[in-house]
């Protein structure tokens, strides 16, 4: 197969935007499409090699997999080995346990399934997972388990039939991707069935020109105008996707055709005789393309460990450091690992087989040990004594939620009982993870106060039914959720229940231009929330999708008005101050440095006010409603312990698990304030009201 410099240049055009995107360079907002381009290139090159060998009756499936092992495993194992000490030093035990699962999955080429089926609300952000990027390798290797076997079986059939079968598979994969991205976003992003069309685009191009060699010759010697315009159009599509797409662009989906067809056009029409071919074939881009695989492998661990270590966001200097470090390490691993291992004169087939087996078994064993030891949470003095739980998810995984919901299938809601389940007084708890965070303390108080708690969930819907993730802002789904919300209101009435609502309100209003410009919380002292998967919310009202502040205000008010119409008392918990630092991570980092608990963590009160002013102003409109009871965590944590500041930890007692979820100690303060508002209950917690100015420090232990 003739070497084409422009394809190595195309690799560079794929890998650099990926690195820039993950490094947070905003102009490369669609840099993630570099992976889509890689898939097209891979499909084209590997198919060309297989097809040529099949034509020559020289194809060997064992030799094929040996070539894949030589190409993929040495550099991959090197990078994995280098992540181990940094993971041990800088990861929380809970994150280390998650990392251990990827150590097991990567050698099995199953990491895409791991990340596709375990990504969730409590999952640490992608940028903090050092091996997350291996999902694309898993997709490729899964594809190459089946694809060569398929070609071997059908190669002697009509080439037209083979092409028809592959085209049908590509169309089916694309349709599955379009459908599932809106419904099962994480699984769709990572799994082979929704990515196969990108590899098949490259495969179809390869087979078309192999089966029509005269057309391949025409591409090189034919109409210069066609070659120039076709390659320019392809490059333009790629550049458009890199700079016009962003995190809200559904991927994979029909949108993915823009960069993948662009890559296909470049492969078809670019050559040394075209402007695009000359551009992509220059020495710099070709050099970057040659080391692109190693650069891709190195960049994600560098980003993950940099953020784990420094707990701060990245600026342009950080992006330059990430890119230059990735390329420098890539050159070294390409020069001293990739190239030698590809040479059968240096490393025999037997050596490659033994190396691959030992490496895979070694990493699987290491991951199994770390996982079985729970990330060595209770070993080697890794967690400070003031930290009981490293995250809300860890607590829920070990202790479980306050109750297990029972589905009301005909209503589309689920409910469960907690507190004093025999009481005649019902109070419903409704919300997201912020409601879960206060659930245990609320249950304990309900037992004391003889109140039956009912936790309610609307199945498959957002907390505010008319505020939906933009990637899932389907009007039909919203109408279904509105109907289920009405069912919940009817259920509240049937139980004669009061209602407590707790949610991370401001996050669910992002974005509102000029009001909520950042999804992740940021404080004015350098803290930036890093452990949050990207999401945008839109209002969906009367089958109209909007990001405007007015439409989102209407959605929130419709929600509150609905609840007020169904209950005699609505206890609405205003936003919990977002701290923008992971409290557990800060504590662990400080403790490992000097073996003393961290005394205090706080942010300026003004940070909280500016970020939450929009939603607070909506809720404030209801303060004169007799049925509306405002519960304000701001009054507990801000201007109380320390004047002018909102406290997340005081006298070494953490009131948060992370940057926004309350710990048991923090939840206890909010629940006591809430309990004091139950007007027909003896006011046994009246002393709590004094804590705004003279707080009592409550220990978790």
C-alpha cells in the first residue's frame, strides 16, 4: 500500500484539536471530533491492508492481530504503567477504586463499556479519569475482532454485495446513534454500535477504490479542479466542526457526518498535487501525525493528574504545557517504544505474544488488588480522621439510600417510606442528589417528630419537568414528564402531604447569558469545580425550546405553582452555597502533606450571591405566600461562622462532601432549621435559630 503523507497530516489535524479541547482551549470547542476523524482514517487504512492481502491470498488473521498488538500495546502499556504512581499519590481512595476498574478493562479492550455503563451523576468528571480516552481504542479493537472475519467470509462474493452490506451496516449504525444519543447519551457516546458508521465510512472508501482501481487513478491523475475542490470541501467541513461544534452538540449523531464526511473527502481527493495535500503533507504536520497515537495516549493522563494535583482550572499557559508535554512524551515513546516494537527483526512474534499476555495479566491483577482493597481507603493512613465519607456516592454505595423506591407504573412515579412510617402526618421529599444528601438526617428527625416521610421520584424525568438537558430536549418527552408531574401532584393531594424540595437549582438553569455563564461553579479565590460532566439545560414550554432567562423563570414558577396547588405547605430549600473546591480532596491533600487536619475552608459570601441571584429572586416572589416556607442554607453557612464568608469546613469539621453536597454535619444543620419550621410540632429545636450568628459546631462522629 502506497504511503500517503497527507493522511499523516490528517492525523495531526485530528489529534491537536482533541488535546486542545480537553485542555480547555475554548476556541477548539469541537475538538472532540478529532476522534471521529481517527475512526475514518483507521477504517480506511486497515481495510486497505486487509483487502490487498485478501486479493493476494496472503491475509492471516493471526498476523493481523500480531500487527495490531505491535501497534497498540507497547505504548499503551507504557502510559498505563506511568499512571500508577501518580494515581496512588494524588487520587482519593474512591477515585483510585474507579481507576482500578479501568486498569482491568483497558487490557481487555472493554473500557468503552465500562465508561458507557458507569457514567452517571456521581461519576467523577471525564477530565479527572486518566484512562478514559482508551474508550476509542476499545471501540476500534472490538470492531477489528469482527470486521476481518466478515471480509474473509464474504470476500469471494460479489463486491457490489459486500459494499451494500457494509453501507447498510453504516446507515443502521448512524440511525442507532441518532436515536440513542438523545436517550442514552453516555452509552451512545462510548459503544461500538453507535460508532461503527465512522469506521465504515473509511472502509467503504477503501473498498470502493480497491474495487474500482480506475477511479483511484482518476483521483490522482484526473480533473485537477475536482481534486482541489473536493479536498478543500473536506478540509472546510473538518475545520467547521472543530470550531463550530461544542459540548452541547449531540455526538455521535447526524452532526458527526460533517467531520467524518470531511475526512472522507480529504482521503479521496487530497494528494501531493492538491493544495490541501501539500498543506497536510508538510513536514511539521506529518511529524505530528507520525506521533499522534502516542500524543493521544499521553494527553489525558497529563490533564487528569494536573487537575487532581492543583485543583484549579486551566489557563492558556496550562494548555501550552499540556500540548507541549504530550508531544514531547509522544516523540520519546514513538522513537523508543512504538518503532522498535513494530520491527519484527528486533522483537519476534513469540516475544510480542508473551509481552502482551504478561502486560495484560499484570494490569488486570493490579486493578483487581486495588479494587478488592477499596482503593486502600483504610490503609497507609491515606484518609484524614476528620473525613468520614469521601463523597456522597461512597456513602450511598455503602449505606444505601434512606429507602428503596417502589414504582407506581400507572403514574410514572416511584415512592418509598422513611422516618416514622406509622405516623399519620406525611411529608414528601422531592429533589435530586441534594435531597439525597439530607435524607438520612431528615429520616432521623422524622422518627423523633413522629412524621412519615415519603420520598418521591418522577421516573425518567428532570426535577423541574419543563427544564431538560438540551441534548434530550424532546417536546414529546417533556409532555410525558409534565403528565407525570401532574400525577405526582395528585399523589401529594391523596396523601394530604406537605412537601420538601431540595435541588441544585442554579446548575439546572445553566446557561443564561449574562446571568449564569458557567456551568461549573467558580469562586473568586481560584477554585473551579472540576468534577462535573458537561450539561446544558433548556426550557421546553408549549413545545418550544429556549435558553432565555424568561422562559426558564416561567418553567421554575410553573413548577413551584404546581406544588403549591397540591400541598398545604411547601418547604423549599434555597441553593446550598457551591464552594468550587472538592472538600474531601482538599482535606486528603492537606493531610498527606503534614498529617494534620485542615482547619477551615470558605469562600466570599459575594461569590454565592452573584451566582445564585437569579433563582433566589424567583423564589423570593413567593415569600408572602402563607403555604411557602423558605429554608435558606445561606443563613446557616454564610455570615455566621465567619463574617463575609460562606463556610464549608470549620474547626476541621467538614460540612460538605465535595463542592456542593452537604455532609452529615452540614445536612444536620439544614434539617434542624427545617424541623424548626414545622409549625404544629413542639418547638424543640428553637435554639437552632441562634446559630446564624453564634454557630454551634456539630461533629459527624
